């Protein structure tokens, strides 16, 4: 890697795609990037998606996008939910390059 700073990539997408997140985390790490991801998989873990906790996690994820050089959207089967659409819009507003898993 040398003296060049590694790029920081933030993974965005539905937390129902845990396997895809884990594969992307692995692939991006092996590509020499720092990976920012979700802290938990709310859909799988049964988090109330209308709760204050979910709102807090959504805001926290926007701060991760702030730190990132680029965003990788985990859009398994082309699926992009409302939270992810919001994150993509936020990333675009802040000039972050966006890549798509699919």
C-alpha cells in the first residue's frame, strides 16, 4: 500500500442482506480500503424499524457517509429501500462517488 492513504468506503443498503454486507466488507478490505458498515443488522435482529433507535442509527450512518471517500450500495436483486434512498441522496448532495453491488 505504500504511503498513500487508503480510501474509505461506506456500505449502504438494507440490513436484511447480511451475507452480501459481509462479502462486500471482505472484498473491500482485501482491496486495501477502510470499510465503514452498519453496526447491527436490524431487520435480522428484529429491531423496530419505526423506533427512535432506528432513527438514531440512520443519523449515525449519515455521519459514516461524511467520513467516507465513496459509498458502495448493497442492492441485492436491485432492492433499494427508503433508508438507503435517503443515504444515496445524502451521499450525492455531499459529492460522494457511488458504486453499486449490482
